């Protein structure tokens, strides 16, 4: 059983297009995240949600709009794609949000590799 | 800010012990986490520290000193499959900040 699943795994698109990535977790976690990993492999937080509510937006451009229809799903829509958006986008979830114990560990999806041409 | 620094690359021999360091400057965090990431895959959790000291978990151990702003991951009895990137992360509330990552190559 996949714990955190993302679709699609690969996206190749032209500049200016709009694309969406879907994420679902079956772990019963309350907190979900989107991370971006660039070509230098640096993993940077974009958003975090708790029980469908946006908690953190880490100065991400308005072209990125996350949506959480329920606590098990966190989707990411990107408008007007730019070359610099090319990266691997990871969805993750954690049981707790406080990172004060092992239950705070992040479970990552497989990643969605976005290439903007 | 929460600058988190790790060496970019390390090389070690199969069967050896390697220590990967992580230094940080931060105003506060709840726990320090270590993740392993193989090329083309997602990061997976290895170890965490909330309190100062050493946490041992099989071949992997992690150490934290909050006063020194320092952590390390110790890998014993290295195997070829340990060739991967190792990421340290500071865990706050609803937010985990990752270091630059260390790419470890294990040679036969």
C-alpha cells in the first residue's frame, strides 16, 4: 500500500501553460506539505497544511495555488509556468506538526518531475 | 534565519565508518532529523534527535549538540547501497528546513 502517492510522476510542458499535481496520503496524518527540489538537490518548503487549512506559505509566487479538499489530499496547481519552475515537487505528510518526536517524521511521495520548455 | 550547512560530497570505503556533519544557526527548532535520498527517489527518514546526545539505530547513529549548533550522522559498516545523499533537517512547527545535503559515495 502506497503511503503518500503523487500523480503524475513526470510532466513536460511549454512555458505559459498551467499544470496540476495531485497528492493523497492514506496514513491518517493531519499535516501535509509541498516541497520543491531544484537541480542542485536543495529541498525547499513551499506550503504546509493542517486539517485542510493553510498554515505556511513560504513566499511562493501567486502562480502556485495549493488546494486541500480534505486532510488526506493536497493538490498543487501552477499557472503560467516559467522555466525556473522546472524541478521535482515532493508532497509529504506527518502525523504531528511539532517535530518533537519520531512521530514528527516526514513521509514523502515519490516526487513529480516538472520540466518546462 | 536557519542556515544549515553540510559538506557537499564525501567518499568512503565499503566496511568503513563515516561521519556526516551538519551545522546550523537558528533561533529555535523542535527536533533535528536525518534523511537518506537515493538518486531519483524520495527522501526517507533515518534518525532524529530532540535532546542533546547520541541516538543509535542499527548501523546509523545521530548526535546533537544544541549549544554548539552541531549534529552528525554516523554510518557504520558501510555498504554499497549506502551511496546516496544525506539531508539534515530542522523540524519546527509545521515546517522542516533542510540542509544542503551531502552526497556520499561508497567505494568497493
